[in-house]
């Protein structure tokens, strides 16, 4: 893994910052929620204390029934429906319809209030609707399908309003009270047949309704059969009529702040007052959240716990049976957190019992969403995310830039170190040597090593010249002494030793001459002036001489068809070619062909010498043209390996290069010389 990727991974540690920020925001949100819960609890207690003054509005404080048994609830209406036997114009949810006891889903009804009127709607399933036959007389009138609204006052005065239709359409109910029967034309009613049965819709003046209200439905299959009597109550007396209290409603509306809903229930759980709204609609959620969708998702994932139960909606029947309000109806304070299934917001609920002295009259439920907390935490989260993203981008860019700069310095140092030693010279100066960091220390260490290596190479390069100069005089003395010794009378053994010494001095002289030749060529390359000459003529004349020098070898030369001008020294070119041909002759046998060719490229002339023989070892190809490197075996005599070194010196001295490659059955040497113009 490179340095940039390593530093990029290190930059991921910056993610600890937003995590810590989220933890701080989470703790802040918890503290805000606890504060909101405490404030709502205190507010609820104050409102519950104020409601104790309206104990007369809680009509069921002494009623033993719980959970609305035998009772009819009057739903408040926002507008009056048309009395036509249809339910579609009622401004209430269809789930508000209650089921008549013992009738299952066959009979549903709803009672409502608007202004000074009591509204009733009944939907009954009846496969055979039996209408009243007015011609049969009163004795048989009761044997027909009918609906009765039973009203009673506390002393026990019972009044029954009977709806006996003779046919679908409007009808006038009968008023039955203490055995007296009369038409009640103040009541507007409409009977409507349906494919499944019948519907009844009625509007009754509020003053005709007593404190207790019950519903009776009589279903008969034929006029001779009294039928089945189904009621909303048990016994002879209907249950108390429950309706929202305008006084309680007005008393809590002043507390209904934005996002706060208040519910007042009696001892049976019936809703007596409702004020405020907790913004559970999606449109309100979108309007309340100015942040983007991804931020809300991040908020819910990082901040808000998702373990709250779903927020219970208002019971359409008007009977509140939630756990919180039931706990308050048992006389205990209750608090819990919910989550709106529509908006996803958290909602806190607080329930308080309402007392009148030592008697509990009802319960108060307060529900408030966390729009304010959500706004604060969303704003904090938005700032945190924005600042964190900017900080991470800056840090990542800085680390990436720093890593790129370090990588560039290291790559530059590596490249300079690789190129410090080439075929011509050694460069000890490396980049970043003046830097005060670890890379600078590394560069200075490399430079010191390269400088020492350069000094050692310079010593080796001049060693041959020094040895040649220092050994020549002692060698001359030894040679002259051996010559003088040969003129003396020597024994056969002494003469043999003298001959051996003579051969040794000759070999030393050849070695010194070869070393001197390499040094002389190097000096000539430094100080000789470049002349323009045709390399093709020089090579062709030299090849002609090689045929005379080695008659047991065959030489084949192919030159260029155009003048091939080179700037340099023709004598050195011939000397270079001599070394190549001498090397080729040493590795060939009698009658082998040595091919020499000269060709032109766009910028260079290529002089090639091909000879059969053993291939070059792969591990020695890079060192073949170094000084004192030889691949000859003992059969070719003693060699210092300076011939090919001289070839390289001449080629590079002319601005060219030399290389050797293996080919099928032999070796090919290639010398590349740059072209020159006639003008020089």
C-alpha cells in the first residue's frame, strides 16, 4: 500500500469527530426531552387542578359503569348533514359508527350534535324490510320493522320516539310518553332502503333529549310476528347520554399551544373536550422540517431512539381506552413516549387524574410533539454535518496533498538514486539533500555513499594507468637483466628458468601495453578533435585488410549505398573494429564466416558484427563491456578483457552506444554512431 493510501486511511480517524458530536447531540436531545416531559407534566397538573372546579360537567362521577357500557356518545359535528338517509355528507369518520349490542355488524349507529340539534343515523342489515300497514289498525302496527329513540330524565320520565315507516322516504315519528301517543313533527326523519337493509337518519331538537338516551331496533320478518328487540342498553333505563362539554372545551382551548393536544375524559373514558393538534400530518412534517430528507434520516438513525410504540390515534367512537388515560382513570399519573407513524416524530404523552376534592371525576391527557427539539437538534446536526464535511474535506485534501508531496520527493529521490550510476559518470548530488526531515537525511546518506563509491570507482579507473606507469621501469630492468644473463654461460637448468622468466616478463609487457592502450584511447577521446569522414569507406578498407590478416576466416561486408558521414576519429573507429573482429576470430573456427554490415536509420548508423560461436551468458551481458571482464577460456590464452572495454570507450566517445545480443548459432555486436552533416 503506497503512502497516499496509508495517509488516506489515517484520515478516516477524523470520523471520530462527528461520532463524538452525535453523542453530544444525543445527550442534549435526551436532556431536552426530559425537560419537555417535566414541563408538560407540570402544565398538565395545573390544568387538571383548574378542571376540578367544573365537577358538574363530569356527569358520570358516581356512575359505576366503566368503558362506556350502556352509553351513547354524541359526536360533535363541524357542519350539519342533510337528512336524506345517506351517510356520505356526515363530517365524521365512518369508523365512528358503533355496533348495537348483540347485533354484531348487522346494525351500526352514530349519534351527533350540531348547534341545538341531536342527529341520529342507523344502518341495519335486513333481508326483508317489513313496513307498517296503516290500514291494519294500531293493533298490528307494532309488528313491523322500526327504530325507537328512548330518552329519559334523571327522575325516571321516559319518552320514546318511534320511527315506523310505511314506505321509504321522509316520515313523522311517534312520541310515546306515559301511555300517550302523538306525532312529533319537530323531528325530521328519513327512511332509506339499501340493497342490504335500511338506513334511518333523523334530526331531533336538543331540548327533546333527556340526560339518558338509548336506541332500540325491532326487526321482524312478518307483521304477525313481534320480531326481535335489540337495544343499546340493558334493563328498562338507558344509560347516561355523553356529549362534549362546551364549558370544558372553552377552558382547555386557552392551553392549546402549537403542537399540543389536550383531551378531557370522564370516568368512563368518554371524550368530553378536545383541543389542539400535534401536527401528525405529513404536510405539517414537511413544513416543520426545513432540513433535507437525508438529514432527517441521519437524525433518526443517529439521534432519536426508535423503540417508542406507535402513537395511538383518537378513537373514532369517542371512547378513549389507551393505556395512559386508563392509568390516569385509575388515579395515577402516567407518562410515556410515542412515535407518530405519519411523521416519524417523537411524541410525549402525559395523563393526569382530575379530582373534585377526594372524588375523581375524570382524566386529562396531554400530547406534544418534539418539533422544537427536532428543530434544535436538526439545526445542530446540520451544522455538525456541514462543519464535519468541510473539516474532513480539508483534512483529507491536506493529507492527500502532503502524501502526494512526500511520494513525489521519494519517487524523485529513488529515480535519482537509480540514475546516479550510469555508463559514463557517477552523480553523487541527489534531490532533497538540503531538507531538514527524514527524507533529507536519507538523501544525504545516499549522497555520501555515492560519493565514496565514486572515489572508489575513480581509483579503479586510474589504477591501470598508475600500474602501467609504475611497473614499466621495473619491468624494463628485469627484461634487460634477463637479456644480459642469457649471454652468460648457464647450465641447462638455469637456462630453462631464465626462459620462463623471459616469458613472464613478455606477458607482463603485453598486459601493460593493453592497459596503456585503454588509457590512451580514453585520453584521445577527451582531447582529439572530431573530423568528418565516411565510415563506410573506413570499415570497408579495414575489412579488406582482415582477409589478409586471417586467411582461415571468411569475411562478408555489406555497406551503405549512400555516403555515411560521421564526426570523430577514423583511427579510433578502426581500432574499435579491430577489437570486435579480434573478439569474433577468437570465438570462431576455421572457415567460419564473420559478417560485418553497416546500415542507416533516421538518426544513426548501425555497425553490426555477427559471428558464430557460443552464446553470451545472460548474467554477464550487462558487464561484458566493463574493464577487465573476459569470457575466454584457457585455450585462447591470457586476456585482461580490455578489448570490448575499448570498444565501448570509442563508441561512447563518438556519442553512440554498443550492445551485444545472442542470435541463432552465435552472437551479434551492434555499434550505433550518430549521423553528422558535411558542415560538421
